[in-house]
């Protein structure tokens, strides 16, 4: 029997019988555990009465049985589903109201080892439950916890388990809950302890302060002051953060945001009333630079779609914008949205107002033009183009409409939608169409790299060729004399109406998307994919670059009053820009870097010299009056005689030229053996001093006759200047030395003559910083103290600093702040200010005590020279960016005026912006109230 039945019974079970019983027990994973547990109880009960196992099996079973606290003798018959299932398997039978194994062979084969093996294969926690049972169900460390318990409970879903399994899981669940409860209780106790400690500390602190307050009222006052100080420090930190944010916006060309932040900082500063210079100066600086460099004055955002076109009515009362989301929006000029119009099935590409302000035309990629009444009523749809419509414009009297299309044609339409004329001739898409002010000429710009001029009848007049890429845009000047075009090559071209190229304007780094003339034709605005707008004068001189858009600028138009420019961009914003900067006036016209500047002491003019070899005369409005030519190399220095009648210019061509106010040559001073770097008139106007690369100083009379010369330095002389007070001539050099020389060309300031008077050119003293070049030198003006004694100082441009020297050669102070080499320095005639020009593209203004007042940083390259006007109200700076700038000192230094101007400019933005908080909208309320009260 052991060999033929029991040993390896699964392979010898033929015909199949025992395996059938096994399969019936194990066929349902949900029930098999319950059946095996029930059978195990039956088997163990029988084993206690009649052991039939081998010695090893007997020992294993005895150990298991011994571990059970109570074992029933037999399993009573209760007709439960599990008992019925077990009976149907054939493994057990009913006997005297009990369940018994059917025979000893079954009992031998399906023994305790087999039962335990099957249960272990079913339970994921088999080892844990065996260990638990082995300890008599007393060792709680064997129970499941946490994730293991969760996994076990998930496994039991839908299964019928044994009572032992349920006991094990219930015990595990109870233990897990107890441990969780203990953890929660511990956490609560810890929290209570922490609160108790905090409350105890708080109570002790309160008792301490109460005792202190009860003992000494002065301490209470001190504590109050400390609290106020902490509040003040928090407010000051906020002010500093706002000023820093303004600076960040300014550096990234978001000047409107910089202005708002600066105004916020200024308002917070006034609220806390701090007078600490470390706080007020950063705020004042942020406000100044934001105001006098901000051109953007309003911004319409929140359209959530790229802006393709903007237009404004001729009377300036209504503005329209077209976006990629097919919407035409109507706005008030202050940015208030009036209406949203739907009429196209594709993105809008162009918008135009009729001259009588009654009609609006919109063009779209849906190949149609829609005519609207100004109140937003759709009137007519012009259908005929076979390609996307790229441009639309009204005729001079509003009697017809012109359109351009990618179908290579332009068309003229009657207001009733009737096609009047087809302009056919381009070889590629027509991108823009423009009408001359008299309506007799039509200009079209095309991807075929040409601009064509047509009569209204459709007859081609001429073709303008010269662009290197597709031509995107074209416009007529208001006087009908000039045409401007722009395209993908990033250049603008000015043409006569006869088709002759006047000049090409370069400056953009991306394709030109749109151009517009100002109402009087004095300015041209160009919008580009390089995210910028550039302003040019009618001669093609670049005046300004407007930065702020974050994506290509698609459209640009002037307000009818010419004071404001409006732009639309793919960055989903419409921005408003002021055309004129009230704080500075540009001097534009030089064709190379501007090296020197001087004001005429008797009139409202000033003179500049340039690397373009010319000297130019300007008025203070920025208009060029004359150009004086004659030098054969760079002009290095200009100066004007005290009576304002003679202008002297020095040049690298080794000459000094004397000019009268009309620009005529009076004399040419020759004799220098190398480039002349500096020239200066004596205070009485009788002598002229010069210095240059030959390290010599030369003196001339007013007619240009040489008086004397001498070797002054071991390296080139960079500057020479007469003292307005003392009989001195100062020179500076690349060798780092400052030298004082005797000069008899200074008027006597005392009725008694100086008995120590010496001959011209005699060295009196030498001092300086000999390790770096001194680029410029300037004497303080003739000022009297209360005791009527002149107090004179000398300023020098040395490396990245300005040094102020006493006349005995000691350093009075050093002005630091520039990030590049200082090129020039000047005292204001009233003696209150010092100006310095630097390679870091800036001009800095300093108080006479050495405090930095402001930084003027509108130049785009190194600043070469600086000069004050005779009335000390303006300062002029000239730069390698080929421009000069005239600054209004009253505005740039007066913080209250800056706030007033800044608030007046962004009034509309504060009222209409959808991105500002209520507190920000109220930034300028106090300024507005003050203005009303003053009126």
C-alpha cells in the first residue's frame, strides 16, 4: 500500500480519484481556505484518537496539536455550506452526527502536512500566522501591521477563510488600531506639552512685562518705540523691495511697470516719512530713471490673442484693433473697451477708418473685407479676392476702399461693394496697399521684392526695386512727396514719388512689419519682428528705439495729434507711447561718434564736434542750424570764446580752426606735430591754449599767432584748461600727472596786483595719480565766500572715478559709481553740480558735496563729453552712439515734478488696466487732488 497508493500518489492515481478529491477542495480560491480549515479540524480530532502517521509526521502533528489551547474531539454536523461542500468532495462522511474522514487512505494522503502546505500557498501571511499559532496566539509581534495588514485585508476580499485566519486578522487589526491610537495619543500629548510650554513661556513673559510696566513707565515707552521701529523697518524693507523691482523692470525695458513700481515706492516712502538717505536715494533714483526714460504710457492687455492690426479715427475719438481670434474691438482712446464685433471667419489682418470717421473697414484671412459703421453696425461685405486679404485703406474722401491680397492683386471697391479696378502685375502676394493723400496714386508692396506705383485707373506708373527681401509695408508722406517701404531685409527705404531711391535706413534686426508717418510728416515709425519700434526723422536719422513688446510688433499708427504712437503686437498687447520726451532733447545728425560739446555763453545755441570730421551748430530745441566742414580727421574738442563770437575746434588732423558764428573760417592754427586733443580759451579771451599727442602745450593769441610752447608731459596731453580765478593753466596727461602752469591771461580779481606774477608757461606745481591716464580736468567756477575769498577746486576724470582736488594738490573727495572709464567732467556755472561722462554709457550728476543725485542713461554707447548751459538749467551729453542729448535739470532732479509728470502720463493706464490691483489704481489720487487744489 505504501508503494502503490501512498508514495507519489498523484502520478499513480489511475483511474483518477484522489486528484478529483483534491481538485474539489481547491477549485475555488474563495472557498478553499474555509474548506481546508474545516477539514483540518476533522483530521486533528481523529488524530487524537487514532494516530496513523509516520514517526516524523506524528511528531509534526503532535507539535501542532500541542500548540492548540483547546481541540474539540470531533466536528459536529450542522449542515453549513462548508460542511456540504466538504461532503460533496467525497473526502468526509457523516457518522453518528459527526464528520469523519471517509477512510484511512484519505486520512493518510490528505494529512496535516498536506493541509498546511495548501493553506500556506493560499495565504500571503502564512509565515506570520504559523509563528503566531506556534506561540499559542499570544506573541503580538507576529501580527500584521500597516501596509502588510492592508495588503492582507485586500487579499481576503471575496474569500471565505478559516476561523483561525479571521482570528489572526482581527487580532492584527485590533493591534494596529491600538498602536495608531497610541501614536495619536502620544502626538496629542506632545502637542499639549508644547502648548503648555508655550503658554507657560507666554505667562512668564506676560508676568515679566507686567512687572516691568508696573515698576517703570519709561521702559514701557521704550518698548513702544522699539515696536514702532520694527514696523518702520518692515515698511522700509518693503520700500527697498519696490525700488529694486522697479530697477529690474527698467533693466529689462519694461519701463511702464518700472514707473508703476517707482511710484509705489515713492508713495510708501512718504507714508513712513523716512529721511534716511540710504532709503530715499534708491527710491528717488528709481523714480527719476523710470520717468525720464519711459515712453510707454498705457497698455491694453487681456485680449488672449495676437494683435495683428490697430487703427485710430482721424478725430482721435475711437480706436480699433484686430486679433487672430477673428474679433474686431472698438476702444476709447484711454483704453476703455466699447464694443466687440464679430464678422469674420478667420483672423483679422488690417483695419482702416474712413476720413469722415463714419466707417471702419476690416480685412481678414477669410478673403473678405467687411465695412462697419462707426457704431459697430455691419454694413457690407466685399467679396472677390481669391486669397487672404492682407491690407485695406480708404480713399481720401471715403468714397472707395483699396485692398491687397495674397492672390497677387490689389483692388479698388466702391462703398456699395462694387469692384472698380483690379491692379494686376505683381508676381507674388501683395502685402500692403497705400493711397497718396490726394488719392491719385496707389502704392503696393509685394513678396516679389518690389513696390509698384499705379494710377487709380489701374495703369502702372513705375516699379521700385532695391529690396533684398519681400516688401511687407508701404506708406505715403502727408505732403505727398515721399514714399517709405519696409520688408524682410530689416531696412526702410525712402523713395520719391517718381520712384527714385533717396536713402536706405538701417537699424532693425528683424523684418519690418509696418510703417507710419506722423500727421505732419516729421517722423516715421517702423514696427519690426525684432520686438521694437524705431522713430526716424524725415531725413532718415534714427531718433529713438521703443522697447517693451515681448514678441514681433505687427502694427503701428500715430494719434492724429502726433503726440502718441499706438502699437499692436503678437504678445497680445496694445501699447501707447509718447513721441516726445519732456526731459531730454536729442541732437541727431552726426554720422559718427560725437566727441565734444560746448554751450555758447551769450545765446541759446551749442556746438558739437564729431568723428565724422564736422562741427555742428544747434539750438536748444534740437534743430541743427549749421554744419561746418574743413577738418580732415576726427574733431576732438570744441570751445567757445567768453564773448561767444569765436568757436575753436581741435582735430586729429594736427590743426585748430577758428570759426565765426556763421561758420566761416577766421584762422587755422598750424604747428602741431601730431593730433590735437584739447583747446581752451583764457577767461579774458585773449589767449588760446592747446595740447596734444606730442606732449606739448602751445599758447596762441586770439588771431592765431603762436606765443610760446613747451614740453609739458612725458606722454600725450589729454586736456588743458584755464582757471577762472587764479593765474593758472592746468594740464592733464596720459602719464597721470596734473600740472599747474603760470598764466597771465587771467583778469585780476583784486585791485592790488600780484607781486609774484611770473611769465607764461612756468611750472608751478605737479601732482596726480601716476598709475592711470587722466582724461579730463575742470576748474570750479568763480564763486565768492562770505569773506569774499575765492574757493577754487579742480575736478579730474581718472579711471572709473572723479577726483576733486584742493589747489594744494590734496584730494578733497573721490566720486565713485561709474562702471566704465570716466571721459569728461564739468562743474555747473552756479557751482552746485558736477557732471561726469563715462564709457559705461551714462552721465552722472553729483552734488558739490559729492552725493550722487541721478544717473542719465539714455545713451546707447560710451558718453564722450558733457557740458552745462550758462544758466545751469541744462546739461548736454554726447556719445559714440552719434547723438547728443539735452537734459532739463529742473525736471530730472526734482522728485516732486517727476511724480507729477509720471502720474499724468499713466493716468489712463491706472484707470483702465485689467491687471492692476485697486491700491495700485489709487497711486496718483493724492497728486490729482493736489493739482485740482492748486487750480
